């Protein structure tokens, strides 16, 4: 039940971010093309995904046996190992893709985009190293 409640709170906050973006879009002074992109991208994505998440969490909370099974499956040692391996592989692939994009953007003359992507990649690597150092001392 704890997992379902925490997930429900997450999706409520997710929906609220979308609603705040929608209100910001309605009250702000933006060009029409920018207004459309805020509505469809930020507000629409956050609100729709948040509402679907809320609906699934409410269904899960109504069935305590299913909620217990989901929580046990989430905390199972095999599932945690698979999640750890998946996150590690995903991290490696995204760093590689970002590096290729930095090179391509630089070659195509998009200096600002190249520098931005490079900074994001370096920040991601620094954060990963920081967490690795922290967890190596903790465990």
C-alpha cells in the first residue's frame, strides 16, 4: 500500500505541474507559436500522464491484494537486480548518444547546442560519479 500511496502523491504533483504550466501559459504574454508549444508539450504531457497515473493508482488502492502483490514484486531481489542492470545500461547508452550529438552539433555549426549538450553530459557524469563515491562508502 505504501508504494501505491507514494506513487499517487507523485502523480498528483505531476498533474499540478501541468496545471501550473497551463495557467502560466494562459496568463503569460507569449507569441502564438510558443503558446501552442507550451500547451501541447508541457501542460498537455504533464496533465495527461498525471491523470492516467492517478487513475491507475486509485484502481490499485481499491484492490489491497493487488497492491500488496505489486509492492512485493517491486521489492523482490531479482527485480531490484534487473532494475539496477537496466539503469546502468541505459545510462551508458544515453551518454554515448549525447556524446555523438555534441560532436554532430559542433560539426554542423550549432555552437550553443553543442556546448549545452556537453555541459549536460558532464553534469550527468559528475552526478553519477558523486553517487558512486557516496554508495561505495555507504555499502
